[in-house]
């Protein structure tokens, strides 16, 4: 939302910036989930055992379908 209101430029330019920021956030979220699952699997820790992990998974899912 801030990319639309704060940045100068045409609507199309602001839209590209907004989409790029969303793509970066999505990729970093997936990389973070991969790192967490990899660490848990290598350490013998159960995956998705806490509320924090379930909320994170739900957030990534909701973010990806918006």
C-alpha cells in the first residue's frame, strides 16, 4: 500500500514496485520455511509442532493466494 502512496511515478511504475516487493517477500518467506524444515529434519525435531509454526504456515498460504 505504501508503494502506491509514497513513491513518485506513474501508476504502472508504482504497481511494478508493489508487485516486486510482494514477490521478494514471498520468496524470502519460502526460503525461511525451507530453512526451518531443513533444520528440524536434520536435528530430529518435529515439524509444525507449535502454534508459531502453524501461524507462519497459514500466513504464507494466505499471502500466496491473495
